[in-house]
């Protein structure tokens, strides 16, 4: 059974200018021990999706529709009190710009111990600190740096501390939202390798959100491509990379300069992302799509199955997509 | 008429040293002196796109700022077209911005929120008293079209907060282009933009080189972007030049262990199973080392010799026709 | 280079693109209840000030200072002839109240305006130039701020005898600019290192141009905001001075009215005379304060950023 099953999730924000359709009708499942990456550019809804899974949307955010089934239990039916239990113990999150998530006036190991003690009443202080020590060793922070304050840590170390905090209560699912964005290339590589190792070792399922398709490709088993609030392609890493189907996926892949291979002219995607307060009817990528047809604006969304583990969203009639 | 075939050096940095003294943190450390650039030298040829690649703290942005005279170096000289620019006065000082300009990293902060797009782009013309009102409008219109802010009428009266990140960066580029400078420093112009928008900006920069015959210094942390855009790539680490050479050579045949480590660290788009052998020049744990002696990469270098590399600084030397490296063990393979 | 040079149609370049922003600011302002109340009150007072010219035109006896009712020579309560009654000399209280509104606006706005102009200029220069200039200007500001305003003003008044209304305005401005300058200086400091200022320097802008073209427009909203607070303070100072007998004897202000009530012993005997000026001072102060709070919401940069994106 899948650990996480999301069915038809729709999320929006009430803003001054109107209701913003941030995420529309997203469905996916995540098996235990596997990792799923969500890739998209700013405004595509991936962070909103991540926050919604933890039910941590800001006050003006609302989950309009859908179900989030964790181990078969719908999280949207839970009360705030029950969610607080679930957070950190079953689902943990590594936020964007997590480096500022550490309280600057407390020592790092204290903060992690506090997280442990809050969620596990049976622990006493000594045990908590022992567990913290073990965690630090796991994430690769030297023992003599445990008692430092956050500002004494480098960016990479802070990120490791955040990862340690996320692992503290041994969650079954970790949602990582751009965990390495602000880090240098080499440190980023080390942290990502660390994350992959930890995930394998503990069999933790992971949802990895990033704007960088290259990172997601290195880290995750499966990839979901998001555009303007919709999930447009979903499949295993190999399938999506070697055989991208959706025009947006293809366009996205060809806007990244590569280090190896032929140096072809980058093809940027013309135009801008659509306004999500008044989203266009039909396919949201239509205005920028090189393969657009008249039916795209009026057709219905259909998931075209390209292979057992690869599907793409299309508004043209199914056969056309397969021919691209 | 500038000739793109003229391979003379348009910009030269010679033994530049830049120091910063920090005032000491709250917890009592006294003011530390940080050497952002430690005697770096390189030349940029007319008409090329020169890439300066480094991580944070490498000094790459500092080099850019020194070139546009936002700051002054402690030692060393910067020459533009053979003339020293570190100590300019009077009329030549006033005309300097018409020759050298900069595109900043953060499109959300590099535009004055109180000025409309037209005001922002026309300002350099106003400052340098170029043309009458009609000329200015024409110049702004043309520049806006060449950066893709078309039709210009849609944008001229907008304010920065009504523009997307990509559009803002185009305005910033237009502001630079309107003066028709010879040399443009682009300081990480796409690091705050999405990939597809970055691609648009890259292409604008390439066109800038072709249409304006401007020389570009592209400062970035991304080797892949540098490979795409640049003719030559220089790698900088902790204020020291590590490697410099034609882009393809540096990427396919890197000589410095740091460059190799950078290449290893880049995500491979899931192609890592394809048997691309990593260089593995990075130590898993940093070594203890003196900050001022020896090679700056010594604490992390797998290939280092513990005596020589910790005591002596390797010189930045040519190892073949156009390839420079600062390493005792770089071989010319 | 493209060869088709389109001649730009000049009509498309808006002369005052900032008008749109004013309009949008107003749209935000309108939603604030406090702002609406404050503005309504101020409109009421402004009307009062405008109408202050009317009573003397109706009849000479309604002149606030010199008009004396031939039939009444003492303080009387409200009647048909005198809607709010008369003061101890038989002068009409309502016309005095209207005249007082005029003075309040005049003094309040002028003094506030002068202190803002001085405070903004000094704050910007201090923040931008830094070091010596900054230190000198800010120590000067500190010295003034530390002084007990009322005491010093009273001393000056005592030294120079009776003050004219404009001298009072000048003195208020001189005592109130330091508060503004500190805020403006702080704002300037935070702006000074922003990339768009550096971009202006790289483009070749002179220091003066940077201060007035780049820093000032970003600082002005804050200045205007502070102006509303300064107005209240100016009105109160003037009222206090008048009440204590140091006001301009040739102008009728609410504070002056209060002084007359007190001095002639009518404090508890003539509520129709005591209450109107007191209430007016409180209300106008409140109105400006509400205006300031509503403007705060308009000017808060959080409101002006684009809708949150991922």
C-alpha cells in the first residue's frame, strides 16, 4: 500500500485581488521508502502543495477539494490537535531557506533536544541529548560543534542541523522544500548525497520540491512536473528524462545549459506564466506551447499513459500526444 | 567602428588586492581582516564573453565591483584599453560609466521602486546629458525592443512591482545598454530567476555582444551556464585565481583539483549511471591549515602534498598556449 | 541592429505615472475605517475653517475678536442669535470656534510642513553622507530632542514678550524636526546600500542626484506619514502656549479661548464656552492621528508587493 495517496487536491489563496487558484486537481501516490520530486518554476504551486500536505498553509490559504491519505487516513479530516501530533512524528518538513529556521539565541543541540522532548513525553533530558548526539553523527556534524550557536555554523552545517531536526522523531515521510537552494555547489552536492544515504538507510519516503530539475533528477526515483498549479507529467526519473512527453517538460529540459554533450542554443519558453487569479480555460500552458491546437482550450484534461510508470496531462485528444 | 576581430585586451587586472575589515561579531572576536582578492591578475579580450566562476566568498563579485569602481582596491591596477582606471579624475571619470556598466544580481532590488520603467532606463541618458527629450524617448524605445520588452508602450509606465523577475532584469539590462558601453559586468544576472527565464536572459546577453559589440564579464557560480555563454572561463577560489582557459578546455580537460571538484559536484541530470567517472579530488573532511600560507585549496585537496602545498602558494602560470593554472601538480596532458 | 526605428508616440508616455499609485493608495485607504472617520472629521474641520469668514459678513457683531453684541456684555448661554452663546465680553463663541479651526489648520499644517522639510533634508544628508556630517547633525538633533520643549518655548516667549503666530510656527518647527530626521536617517541608511542606489552610482549619478532622485522619493512617503503626527503635536503646542498666555493676542485660537475661560473665572460657570474649544482640540488631534494610522497601512511595503508566488 502506498504510504501517501493524494487525490484530486485543489488549493487556493484568498488575496486582495481575488481567489488565486494555486493548485488544481493534483493526484499522486508515494510508496514507502521511495522519493518523489516536484519540479516547477516559481508560481507553479509546488511549495503550496508541500505546505498543504503538512496542513501548514497561511491563514488565507484554503484546501478546496481532495483528500490526503497518509497510511490510509485522511489528514484533511484531522483536527488541529491531531495534526500537531502527526507533524514531526509522522511527517517532517525541511523548509525553504531553512537556515533561518534555527533560533539564534539557543544552542543548536538544545533546539533539537527540545523538538524531541516535545513530541515524546517518555523521554528524559539525558536520553534526548544522547539521541541528539547520535543524530549529529548521522548527519555529519562533528561532536565538538554540537553546543555552538546557529550563527557559528556555516550554511551547510545549518542545513545538516535542520535535517537532523527533521529526522529526530523518525518520521515516515519527509517533505523537503528547496533544501539546498542557498548553498554552494559543492556543499549542495554533499548535502544531497547525505539526504540520499539517509533516505536509503532508514527507508524514509521523501517528497523533494525544487525548481532545479537537475537536482531532482539526481535524488528522486520519480518526478512530477508542475506548471501553473497543475501536475502535467508524472513518472519515473528515467522515463521522464529520456522520454519527456509534455511540451512544458520538453521546453523546461531544453532551457538548462548542460555541462556535457552538444552545446545547442537554449530555447527559452516565450511569454510568461498565466495569471492564476483568472486562470485560462483548458490547458494552462497553451499560450506558450509550440504544439498548441484549437482543442487545447476547450478540451478536457486527460491523463495519457505512455508507460506503466509514466503519464502526461493533455487537453488534446489522447492519440495526438503520443505522436509528439 | 569597433572590430570584433581585434583581439586586444580591453580590460586588464594586475595584482589586485582587496581587503575588508569586519568589525568583529557580537561575541567578542576583534575586527578580522578578510582578503577578498589576493593578488589576482587576468586579461579580458575585446569582444569576448569571459566567465568568472566561483562559489560564495570566492571574491568574484568583488572583482566585478572593483571594475565598475564601486570600490577601490588596496593594491594593484585595473586598465581599460590600456589606460589605468583605478585613479581617474575629472572628465575621464565622468565618462567612465559610458564605457563600463554593470548588471546586478537581484532584479528585485536593483530597480528604484519609485521610478517607472521609462525613468529608470532613461536616467543614464539624463545623467550624461545625451540627446534631447525626443532622442531619449527613441533610444529608450529601441533599447526596450532589443531586450524583448515589446511592445514598449505596454511597459514604459509600469513600476517595478508590476513586473515579473525576468521583466525587471530586462529593464536592468536595458538601462545598461542604453549607454552603449564597451564593457559590461554581469554579476550573476540569472541566479534569482527560473531556468526558462534565465535562458531568455542568456540569449539577450549573447545578442548584446553581437549587436553592441560589447565585451562581457559574466560572473556566476554555475559552470554549466558559463560553458554555455562564455568563450573563456576563469575559476576563482577564496580570492585566488585557480584556472583560466577556453571554456571547452576547462570543462572537458580541467587541470586544477578545485575545478575538477566543481565539475564532480554538478548534478548530472540523472545521467550519473552512465559511467562518467568522477575526478574525486575533494577530501571528505577539511584539513587544518594556516589561513595565509600555502595553497588556498590545500585543506580540501585530495591530491595535495602535505608539506609543499601547505607552505607554498602555487603561482598562476601558463601551462600551454591559452591555459593557466595555479597548482604544483597540474600536468599538461 | 534593427533598422525600423518606430517614432514613439508621445501620447503614450504618461506625464505623471505616479497618479496611478495615488489612486491605488486611495483605494487601500478607503477600506480602513479609522481612516474614513479621521478624514470625515478633518473635512468637517476644514469646512469650519472655510466658514469662519461668513459670520462677520452677516453682521459686524459676529467678528470673533472685536465683534461685540451691543445688547450683551457678559457671558450668556446658547441662544438663537448666538448659537453657542457669548464670551465674557459678549463676543460670539461660534465665530470664535470657526476662526480657531482656521488657526489650528494654519499652525498645524505650516509647522508640521516646515519641520518635515527640515527633518527630511537633514535626515537624508546625515544618513547618506555618514561619518562626520552624520555625527554632527545627529548630536544636534539629540540636543534639541533632549530639551523640554515647553519650558524652552516659554523662556523664549518670556524673553521676547508676546509672540506672533508665525514665530510660534517657526519655533514649533525648530523643535520638532529632530524626531523626523532620525526616522528619515534610518530609512536612508537602509536604502543607501540597496543595489538600485549602486546601479545609479555605476550609471554615473552624482551624490546630489542620488539623494534627491533616488533616496528622497523612497523616503517621502514616510515623511508624509510623520507629518500627520507632527500636526497634532503642533496644534497642541500652540494651544498650550495660548492657554498659558503666551499666544498671539491678535489671533483667536482654541487655546486662546480656553485661556479666556479660565482667566475670567468662567471654567465651571460656562460649559457652552469651555467645552467646544476643548472638544475641538481633542477631535482634530484624534482625526489627524487616525489619518496617520490609515496612511501607515497604505504605505506599508508589504501591501505593495506582488501576490505571493511559490
